[in-house]
C-alpha cells in the first residue's frame, strides 16, 4: 500500500501526473486535485504527495494530495455512502479544505450541491455523518494548542470567521457562550460550544422558513 511519494513531475494533464521517483527508475501515475496548486506544476518540478491507494477488482489507482489535511478530508468524504474517490477528488478540486469543513460544520448544503455530482441527499448525508467529526478535528487543527484564556474573544472570532461565519454572527454567539460558561478556559471547548450554538440557530431558522 503506497502512502507517500516524493519525486519529480514527468508530465501532467487534466489532474493526472506521472511522478518519477527512485532516481528516475520508477514512475507512478497519480490523480491529483485540479486546483491552483496543481495548475502550477510543470515537468521537472519536485514535489511530495500524500497518497491514497484505491484498489478495486483488477484496478489500482493512486490519488495524491498536497497536504496531510487534504488527504484526511478526502478519506472522510469517501467514507460517506455515495461518495467515491472521483467525487471526493472533485470536491477537493473545487473547494479548499476550509471551505469543505465550513460547509459541513455550518450545514451549508448550497455550497456542497453547487459541485457537480453532489445532489441534495448526498449533501445531507455528508453533513449528518461528518459534522460532529469535523467540528472536533478541525478545531484541533486550527488551534494547535490545548487552551487559551476564555476572554480571548478576538482569537475565537478569528477561528470562526475562518470557517466562513460573519463577524456580526460570531460576536453574538461568542458573547452568549462566554456568559453561559464563565468557568471554561479551554479554547477548543469554547469553539465547539459556539459551533453547536450556530448550528442550532441555523436549524431553527430552517424550521421556520
């Protein structure tokens, strides 16, 4: 099972590249996301890719990602029924890691269904199955530490805005969370409470629409 490759691009076309490794003696065909980073690749460029090896019947496909986060998001997406590797790669090609997480955490179905191949039911399954997981894993990723002072409103606001929420919305939510939980100092817990409150408010708004 191949999990990582480091080599030189031999050629690339439409999201499929040939990566030469082992001093030029071996070349792998790898599918990569078709976003700006892939567009900047050219023959002779040295890169490293985090690989997912997909095996089905007599076919073996390699999917390459430019960061561990991209690969983790891809694996999470493809764990949802109805999302195969090709659709998972399409999502990552059209949305950044933060945009995907923001859409799922914030129950933004319209962002997901705007991607070709993602219908309403598929988007709903993604949100249902991945929302809590993404809240926990993404908060851990963006904080990079165990805790911070509970009055550090600016930092919490910055993190929520990076998830795609508006400043006015986050200000109200953070004020409510801090006032209701004055003894909590762990920033991850405060952010998760804020995300839960935003999610509940969105659901109530959808219910009255």
